[in-house]
């Protein structure tokens, strides 16, 4: 059994490298035989679009059983259609806010599509993310309600939280016609870094791009890279889907010509250098990308270089698992946080709390989270050594860097 698991992990690793490395190597997937599990992983991790395109462009789709090839194909074209729906709505929202002189920067997945860093079917996105300023939250709510949007309430709403909206008549989830919006005024402060500083940096270095005859403001390439790195490692601390999407974004951005120095300076300023180090080590060691960035970060933190390397290695192998794993609340137990925050995290991790809820007009539209310990116990029964090693290494990493999580006040 252990040998079979090891063989499958090797197949999964080869498939991920094939999808994310600069040049797809056919030899990496030549010996893959557990295609059902590989495709399941790709769909769960939201890498199915880029994997399908690499297979298609390399003329290797014939290697896959037709049922699994069709599943990848459907994911790719669903993603393309979903993105076209979202970008069509983006143009409308942009026009509404631009007409009222509201500064707006398009973030994350949409910014990568607008700048053509990613193709339409490659980069899955569930919503549209914006950075906005010079507009009160209540004014934004009134404006978007007139435009056919309904405010969405999150049970974990805090003072730093973004404002959420869903288009009236949409079904929340994977429905292709769902339009979900997130407006940020600032970002969550972590490790004594200030979220306002990142927001200010994005606005100050934003650049204009043309898409379908309309101009949009997007972050500089350096800040797109930096935000992708900390989004997958700090704001959503190494959660499976967020981690793989972020790594996919980073691998695409690493092939663009951008200056790494602002990335390093921001990471130092925001005390996120170690998080950047883990992600850049994974890019360099496993995908052959951003080696200069990793070397620069390691040079600045020589005492923590082994911890960053070991954490990156543990995460890479531990997250190569078809079943998604959530670590968001686990980080509270590993880091400096208030007792109340730790207690709340334990309550959520145990599955005894309802977890995050999303409500539209008083009705819940998101199911309860699966309890972490339930997943943890199932992995213990399977003696998943990589998973246990990853949890241990993550605890070591966060304690080594003295990670600090402020109270949500």
C-alpha cells in the first residue's frame, strides 16, 4: 500500500510540474496511469485549465482516457466562459465607478487575464476583486444596489474586511452566470505589517492596460507577483486550492520581465520575507523559476534558510493530495494570537462551529465547513506520513518566524 501511494504521489508531482513549468516535458506524464486521481486533483486544485491547455498544445490528449480528457476539456471551456461573463460585468462596473471618479484597481485573477499573463481558460476565478478608495462603504452599497447587486454578509466580517456583492438573480457557487464582487479598501494586517501600506503601494504603481477597447488599472507586475505570493501563503495560509492557484499565478508571472527588488522590499517592510521565501523556493526547486528571487531572499535571511527550504519541501509533497486541506484556522494555534482567537480557531477546526457563512438577504448560501479533525483522523488512519510531516513543519515555520495575528477589532 505504501509503495502504491508513493508511486501515485510521483505521478501527481510529475503532472503538476508538466502543467506549471515553463516548458511541458512529455516524459513527465508518459508513465501516468492513475489518470482518474490525477484529474481529480487538477480539478480540486483549480489547475485543470492550464493542465488541459498544456496537454492540448503538446498534442498529448490522446494519452488520457476519453472520460478524463473530457472532464479536463469541460473544465477549461467552463472556465473560459465563466471568465468572459465576469469580464463583461467588469466592464460595466468599471464604467459605473469611473463615471463617478472613483479610483479602482483590478486585482488577482482578472488582472492576469486583462494583461494576458494567463489565457481565458487557464485561470479559474470565482469572483472579481477590486481595490478602491475615496468612496464610503455605504455609498458603494447604494450605488451597486441600484446596479442590480445585493450586499453579501460574512459571519467573519471584521473591521478590515472587504465588501461583498452578488448580482441579483445569481446562484452562488460554480454557476457560470454567477457574478460575485469583492471590494477592498485595505488588506488584513498580519505580522505587524500594515494592510494600508500594500494598498497604497498598489495604487501608486498601478498601470493602465487596454482590454476590449476599455482601459483598466492593474497592479505592476512586481506587485501582482507579491500579492499572489502572500495570498497563497499568508492571507490564506497554504490552503490547498489557494496555494495551487497562487503557485500557478506565480509561475506565469515569473516568466514575465519584472523587477524583483520591489517584491523583496515590500516583503521586508511587511514582515513577509519568510513567506515569500517559501513560495520562491518552491518555484525555484520544483519548477525551475525565480531562482534569483529565492537566492536574494535566502541571502537576507540566512538563519532561516533551512526552515524555509524544509517548509517548502513539506508543503509541496504534503499538498499533493486529491482531497483539499484547509489550514486557515490551524495557523492561529501555531502563531502569536489572543486566547480568544485560538479558542475560536479550535472551535472551527474541530468542526463544532459552523465555520464561515455567507448570507444574502438573510438566507445562508454556503454550507458548513467540514471539520478539520475529521480529515486529520482519516489521514492518520491511512498513515499519511507526508501530511503529518507538513503539519509539524508548518508549526515549526510559524514559531520560528514569530508570526503575529492581530485581533479583529
